C-alpha cells in the first residue's frame, strides 16, 4: 500500500496560485469569518493564514461579536475589495451552515457553503465546490485514478464533503454509492469500491473488511485521538491491501487549503 503525499500535491497547486497572483497584479483578499473560540478551528485558520501569506493572498480573519455573524457575512459579501468569503464552524446556536452560507455571494463563495453553489454543482453548472470535496477529486486526478465507469463509494452524506464529493465523482462518470450510519452491511458496500472516500467523522471506523484489494482510499476524517493526534476514518493497519491511501494528517488537509487559495484567485479574476 502506497501513501499519497498530499503535501506534495498541495505544493504544486500553491506554486501555480503564486504565479497566478503575480500575473493578476494585486493581492486577492480572502475573508475568513470565525464565530467560535474552538481551538481546532483556530489551528486550521492559522494554517490558512500561513498558506495565503506564502502566495501573497491577503487573509483577513474576522471575528464577529455575538449576534453579528449574519450582518458580518452580508457586509463582506457586499464589499468590493473582498474576493472570497468563508465561514468556519462551529456556528452559534440557532445558525445552521445553510443559514450562514446563504449570506455569502456565490461569486465569492470559495468554500461552496451557499445552497445555491451546491445546487449549481448538482446541475453541472460553474461554481465553487466545497474545498474538501474538491480536494478528493484533485487527489484522484493527480494520482491518475481511472474514474469513468469505476465503482466509487462515499461514506458520509454531509453537504460539506459527502454529497458534493459524490456529485463530483458522478461528473467524472463514476458509478457512485453514498453510504451512511443507516446503511445495511456497510463493509460489504465499501468492499465493492475501486475508489473509497471516507468522510463519516468516526475515528478508524473503516478497516480491512471495508477495503477491496487494490482500491484507492481517500480518508477525509480528522478526528481527535486520545493523545491529541489526528486520526482518520480509516484504520491504516487494515489498509495494507489497498493500492493507495491518503494519510491523516498530510493527505486531504493540505490539498483543501491549497484549493481555497486557488478558488480565491479564481474569484479575484472573475
């Protein structure tokens, strides 16, 4: 089993973004709205800031006052100087991801949070897909994994990863099954896949019985382990017979961040 180097894939993307920013002649502006003090979120936002700085994208981290999330998102969407807007979870009580996403202009919706973006994705129309779902496809393309006609299984049905990843795979002519917590005989369904995408959010849920020999496995999970380490949804000890696996960390995560920057550059050039 070969581990896929997400950091190397991300480095290639960011190099092209840096060249694109230089050609644009100005620094695109990405506004990251953070309505939470969650430490894991803070770590992720710092990683976005560092990555943006390396390619000369201005990353504005905005921390709205309690009760001001909606007005903040609407104002940033309307601000001409801002090219991309994204909102980090967890969200305040009473605000759903769809509520927050609907306040982001689809032209600036670099993380595909607006329900309009998801609808356009389903219809095959131009839009920004959620960056993590887009990272799944970016990795598969980089690894030259054949998708047309291939059986793909996505474990997880969130609008952030599972559903958009399934739609992106369908657009590549894969035959896609979406599984979830109520799927009967999950292992049997997964073991039919040539491409297995694990995006369920449960540490090491998928093991040897879930993985077909020679399958390519994309592990989207980022679950906190007992010692503070990040654990994927796939148990690596049971993936020896896979053709390739994205590690956690170092797999999907760096590619997700790189694609946020690529989406911001695209929004700036729109």
